[in-house]
C-alpha cells in the first residue's frame, strides 16, 4: 500500500543523505521525496512517498525514527490528511489544439503560465492522482516536458506536526 | 583556559574519562598527535594497521563496557578503519572514532589523502559528524560519547579537518557536562503494563524457554537475568553474542542455539509454547528458516531498540526498554505476584529436555591421536580454569570456542558475531589486555584468520602484552571447507591454506615465544607451558585434525528441528 510519511528533521548537512541511504541499504521503495526548510530554520520538513506491506512500513518508520537527525515523524496515511503536488507541464499547442487544451486546463483548474506560438506551459496543483489524470487526458504526442515536485502532505484538523 | 583544536580533543577525552586511545598518525592528524605528545595521562597505543586500531578499541569496549576510542588520519587511515567500525556497528559496541580530514578549504577538491569519510562510514555507524567550526568541536565530542554509549550502543565517527586543529588558533575551552538532543531520546524505562502482561504469560507457560543475546551483556544485566531464570526455573539458551551472561555451567543452560547450537537448545526452541527473547535480534544464524521458527510459541521480546522488534519474526508482547531495568522489574513482578510457574508442566518439559540432552550432541572422538580442535578448546578451559578472556576470529575455531569454552561470566567471550570479521581476534585481545593487564587473555584463531592482522604481534611486543595465541591449525579455511564439503561435493575451491609461514619462527622474529604441538598426548603440557610464561606473549601453533567439522549444524534456510549431528546423519 502507498504511504505518505512526513518527517521533521534537523536541518543538518547529510540528513537527507542518511534518509536516502537507509532506503537503498535496506531495499525499501521510495516513490518520491521532497525536502524544504520550515518556519524554524533549524528544521527541515521531508515528505516521503513509499509503498510496502504493513510490516515493511512499520520497519521503515522505526528505522527512520532511529536516525539521529530525525526529530519526529508521522505516517499521514494513518489518518485524515491532505496531499498536494505541483506540476509544470509543457505542451505542444498549435492552432487547432490551443482551444481544446485551454478547456482541459480549465476543467482541471490549472493555469497557463507561459505561452509561445507553438506551446503552453501549464501549472497544475492537486493530489498526485489528479496530476496523473491530467497527463492521461492530454494527447501523449503533445507533451514536451513534465516537471513534478512530488507530493507534500499535511494532516487534517487543528493539530500539527511540530516540536 | 584557551586551547587549540588539537588540545581541545585531548582535553575532551580526558574529561570524558578516557584512558586509552588506539591509533596511527598521519598528515591530517599531526596537530592532534602533537597535543598528545605534550601530555602524559592519556595513553596512546600505536597499532600497525588502522583496522587493528578499530578492533582493539572494540575489544577494549567489549571487555569493560566503556567506549573504545580510535584516532586515525584521513584517506587510507579512515578507509582502513572502516572494517573495525562496521564490526562494532553490527555488534552494537560503543566506540568513538576520530578521523583526520583535509583542511576545510580544500574539501571536495580531491586533495591528497582526501576521502569522504562521513559518506563512506554513514551506513555502518550509529551516527557521524564532520566538524566544520572549531567552536563546535567540544560539543560534538560530547555528543559523540553520549550517542555511542546510550540506547542501543554503537560506533560514532567524528571527521575533523586539519585546519580545525591548527595550534595557532585558540579558543576558550568548555566541556559540557550534559547533552540534550531533541532528536535523540533513547528509552530509559520499559512499560510496566507490558512487563506485567509478559509475566502473566510466563506463569501460564508449559514449555517456556529464554533466548538471550548480546544486549544482556551490553547492559550488564547478567545478574538480573540469572536471578530471573533461576527463580522461574525455566531453561535458557543464549546466542553467540550472549554467552556468559547466564553461566555456561548453570543448570538451566541448554547451550548456544542456532546454526551451530546444541540439539537440546534448538529442539527446545522448536517445541516451546512461550519464548522470551531478551536483548537478542532474531538473526538469520539463530532463527534458521523464519517460517519454521518457534511454530507454536507466544513470543515476548525485550529490547532497547524498537526497530529490532518484529523485524524478522512477528512478536506478540514487545517490551521496549533497557534490558537490565526490564529484567529487574520483571523479577519484582514475579516475586510480588501470587502466581507461580506451572510446576507439573515444567517437570514434564525438563524431562523432555533431558531426553534431548542425552543425545550428547557435542561428542567427539577423544581418543584421536590427531588433536581435535574441540579438545584444544577444552584444554584451554582447563588450563585457564575457565576464567580467561577469550577473543576469536571467524570460522570453525570460533564455533568450537563458543561451544566448548563454557563461559561463566559476561564480557569474557569477545568475537565478531554480526559482521564475522576475520582478523578481529588478535587486535581485540590487545584492547582486552590493555583494559585488564593482569588477566589471562587468549586468542583462539585459525591459520587463515590470524594472518589477516598478524602484524599486530609487533604492537604486543611494544606494550608488553602477554597474550596467548591458540592457533587451531588445520591448513584450511575450515568453515569454507566445511560448506564446500557439505554443499559443493567436496570441491575445495580456494579454501586450502597449507602455505603459511612457520608460525614459531615468525613469532620469534617478532620477539615472542613460539611453540608448536602436533600430538594429543602433548597438548596439555604445551598449553600449561604456554600459560606459565606470565609476562610473555606465547603463540601456540596447535596442529589439529584437518577433517573435523562443526556439529550440530542447521543448514541455511532449514528449521531448528533439522540438524546434522554427525557426518552423514540428518535428523528431522
């Protein structure tokens, strides 16, 4: 099953490498991984998407917790949560296609953020599944480039993952 | 007090209570070595290869419980010590390893003797640091000792660029008394509710067994373990790493379990209804085929490391906490409760165990003219009155030592269990003898393993270490040969080791006493003579029967109830 694990970690050099190392060394899956600083500059927030049986996910969270740089973590999939990913997708858009692509972007509530005579660049945000759906909806031959951030997640409700 | 980086390191080590540092100098650590030169309290032991510095510090830590300290230079100094670090990591041994690094401005420029030490060691340390500012040095050293020695112990590497130790730059010195890290808070107490739940299950058990490991030794929990086992009257088996915590001569001891464990220990594991695992990690050499592991058992597992629990085998009652405290609490709950273990059922269980014991699975030919390796270890036990510190390398001799030197005390049996590092024994003995100058220290080794760190004979001479090396010389990498005999139709591919130096002359050229014994009738005299040289290193080359194999044996991937007990036999 797919899990989204959200990690608060010390903003130290090597912290990211420790997490990446753990996954390769123990043969765990890693689908995506994003890291950025938080409001507290000494902490980074990492969102990691992985998949595996319950036993493997249990081991993954235990092994992550064991890393000295990891302060706290939560498996968001265990409760209500929101998931967002941003994608920039460059599409071939010539005369006849321009109107149709524009309509599709509207349906997906995306934005066209760059325009040339022959192309559109579209910005789209949502759950990973929504981005996948958009990619499937456009004609494959029109896709020039896809850039995705990988999902970030946050738990629902008033509580947050903090110190 | 204003100190330079090099002086800070020396002062921190003193403030941490360190007495011995195992190391080897080089360009990147010259400033630190200069600071060493100017003081007397800290003793530096100069090894002959950095790998040995790692193993010596490791042996020191295993024998004392105090962290071992290593100091080596950058580049090859650091890569050579990696085997020592990985060995300590696999067996959870507390160590602090200081490595020199090229100066910060040239890091990443492929400078002379530069290697990414933090990167190379990352997968085999508990944690590591690169010190980038002189101001962080003392704090980092404090953190390193704290991390290495608390929770599940392990090695910590501190990589120190040369400019950080510049004698021309001094700052005020302050060594923190305490350290607090928001991201590192090891568990200090096991959950009482879980402990009570476990005791309740133990009292209902009809065929219980204790299975204990290195964690009991590491946490100095031998006494509460022994008390609890004896109070309950349950049988106990120990892993290779756990030997000595419960006395080997104790009446409830079934011997070691696992691949080369006793018949009774493995059969008890297979038939048990309640397994209590303490400070053990269900290693593949212990469990055999996991699907067939303890098929009928409710499993209780006590361990300081949550990630050890339910990693290989699903556990029913997990107790995360320090082994010593949990065992003490457990004993208290047992003593204060009104329930007693099921005596009738236990009696029946012991009767069954005695039947297994009667198989006498450790028997060997005692009338052989050729010396049997088992006999050599039993003789060592006799001559040292079972009270020596025994280090070993890896292979058949290691298993024979584990099986036949019945360790009655913890920290006496020192071997590389997890990583299985050949070359460990002699340097580890250096660390042990440094820690216990008056004790008898023996290395049980093979002619292949000993050659991997043979250069340390010179270190032993330099520091007058009266170690006794008992070489079980069968002219083969014995364990490799055994597997080739069993599973490769005796095609002994590259496992012959008949071309060796004359160990007697070699030892003499290093300034020690060399002896050789070939007949079983001469063994006792030779062993006694070796140990009569109280202040000299003696290397006893024992020529043993080359065809001897280690039994019992569970083939990899088999269950506990499927053992070879002797050549040509299979038991199901």
